[in-house]
């Protein structure tokens, strides 16, 4: 398995001490089951936070895109209205008069 014993200073079951712990062949501490669960819980929380940030960013971009589409549509409507008004004026019709 390539494990070796070494000392480690830390807290296990609310007891802070220097403990004998297993290390792998690369010198990495072999985690206890509770430590593995804690690491996985932290990783899952970080992933949830990342997903929440990504969702917020997507919502903000959708909102910005909708605002841009609304502005473009409004400008297009104004252009069409202006063109129609100019056409009526060319035909000698006052666009502000009531028919």
C-alpha cells in the first residue's frame, strides 16, 4: 500500500495533541473518515456557491439583454413613427391633425 506512519499535530475528537497518522507514499496525510466527509462537505458548499454565482450572472445578463432589446425596439418604433410622419408631411397631411 505504500503507507508510512508519521506524527501530526492537530485536533481529533476535540483533543488537540501530536498524533501518529498514516501518510501515503507521496507524503500526503491519509484523511480520517470524518475529515473526508468534512472535505467533501466543503467542496459541495463551494460548488453550490459557484453555481449560485453563475446563476446570478446569467440572470443579470438576461436582464441586461432584455433592456437592450427594449431600447432597440423603442428606437425602431421611433424611427418608424418619424418616417411615417415624414411621409404624411410629404403628402401634405398634418400628422397632428385629427381626421
